[in-house]
C-alpha cells in the first residue's frame, strides 16, 4: 500500500520522547493529520487528555481527573501557565482510585479557551519526561 492509496485521514499518538518528531514526520510525508493523546496505564490508559482538530493543547478530561501542576522538587502548586510536573487525582475510578499521583511528566496549563469551544482545561504537550 502506498501513501497515495491510504485512506487514513488522522492518527493518534501517545506522548513520549520523540513523539512530536514522529508526528511531524507523519504529517510531512503523508496526508495524515497526527493528534496527541495522553494517558498512563496506572490511571486508565490513553484517556486522560487529547488534542482536538485545532491542536492548541490537550483537553484534559476533568470529569474523570483532577489535574494539578506542581514544582517537581517541592511538590508545591505552581502559578497558572508555569511549567511543572503533572499530578492527577482520579475522580471516577472505583477499584483503585489514585490521589495526587505524580506522573513525572513535565507540562503546563494553557490559559484561555480553545477555538473548538470546549471548556475543558488544556495542557501543553508533554516534553522530556523524567522517567
């Protein structure tokens, strides 16, 4: 199968080291649009947040998670827009809820509303996980 005959219109990638590079490669070499999706197997897999068609950050599914950004060294909450470690508390997980789970993933919240109209909080793509 060649790219010209591929019917795929979009792809979803999980953030990891180099994910942005792979997404850029896919988009430059094919007609496929690559969207970022974030999750952790400890939480619920790839269901914590996802990019919309506008790709202005990942929308966090706040009806299932309470997200925080903290200083990786002190654990103190950082000001809005400042970069730090993503911490998640599950709100709908029943069998094994997690409270203030430190992901070690570095990001920041994005201010304002997305052009898509969703009101969910957004975060920047994960970069340089400390794992």
